[in-house]
């Protein structure tokens, strides 16, 4: 067992665990979208699970760092909250917010994170950038709504884990990136008809089961690996900060200048 300090509290966890999972297992909520406990190499792409760790020059994604004996972690500093709200605001700028008509309403991870960060889902500093991408309805059993998708990759991971190979993947590049289905043979269709793991794991209602658009989300809360957040509060006030520049990234989950 490994002992470490998180927000001035000592916790004890199994060796080899990520800092994020160690916190979640000990009822210390850290916002996250692209992480699942079963992942060997979490992507750290959502930039929401940032923490400060003694020995690191800059905040780092907690899902990409393994616990160490005596490690000192801070998850709730003012600087961390500012970075998380910035990352979240950038995410919302390309997400079509229409909660009342979304099947993930009240079970949505974005609503949970917004409540925890005391951040409104309505943009105040940025203009929404709607992507003109049509809803993908060619799949016989699933429907994909790209303007809800946060590109977390959970669906790709669970599909590959359950079926041995992913029957959906990232397609296109940059601002136009989407999730795309492939595998038109009978075995692929049968696997999807008996599975729906991708729709169940989607945190935002971007993947739907045809003819049963709410059923895949009834178990969404159970699939989520994080605890309930704190009560909601006001959103971020207007300002002139450069949002994208405030969360520079490097491969491996570290922020720019964030090496140990």
C-alpha cells in the first residue's frame, strides 16, 4: 500500500494506481471526462483532471501520474480551479447545449462538472462555435450526434475492450474530428446489436440507441466513476484572458514546462 497526502489529508491506496483514481476512491472528486479506471494509458486529453504535485514545475493531469510513497498532491487550489474552468469553457464552446432535449439530461457529466466548478453552462466570454456536421444515422442500431460529442474516447475504448477490436474510431482532424463507425459485415452488426456499451458509457448523450433513445442512458450514472459534486454556483465572469494559451499541452498529459 502507498500513503500520500491529498489536500492536507493522508490517504492509503494500492501501488500502481493513478492519482486520479486514488482520489476518486477516497471521495475526493476531480473533474474528468476521458478517463476510465480500466485504461492502462489514459489519454489525459480533456485537461480537466489537473492537480499540483510537489516536485512538478507545473500542474499535470492526474490520470497520467501513478501514486508514489509520500507524494503531496493539491487538487483544489485557486490556480487549478482557474485552469479547469478555462478547459471546461473551451469544451462548452463547441458543445451544443440543449439540456432539456438531451436524453442525458440530469445524468450528464458536463452538468456534474459545471455544478462542481460553480460554472454555468451558458458561455459568457466565448462565442459558441457550432460545427456544421450532420447527425450520423447510417448505422443500423446507433445514432451519433456530433455537436454533443466531447471526443472523450470512452466509446472507442469500451468497444475495443469488449469486442477485441474497435468498431468505431476518431475520424477527420482538428475542429472537424468526429467519432465514425466502421465494419459493415454481419459480425460487426450482430456485435453492435447485442452490445450498446459505447452508448451506455457516453457521458453526454452523443451516442444513442435507435428506437430507444433514452434507454442507453438510464444506467449512465452507474457507469460514471466519480462521486456527486458540490452545489452549483455562478459562472466565470467576463474578462480578456487568452483561454487557449492558458492551458498549453504536451504529449503524455503534462502541461508545457510541467516536467518533474
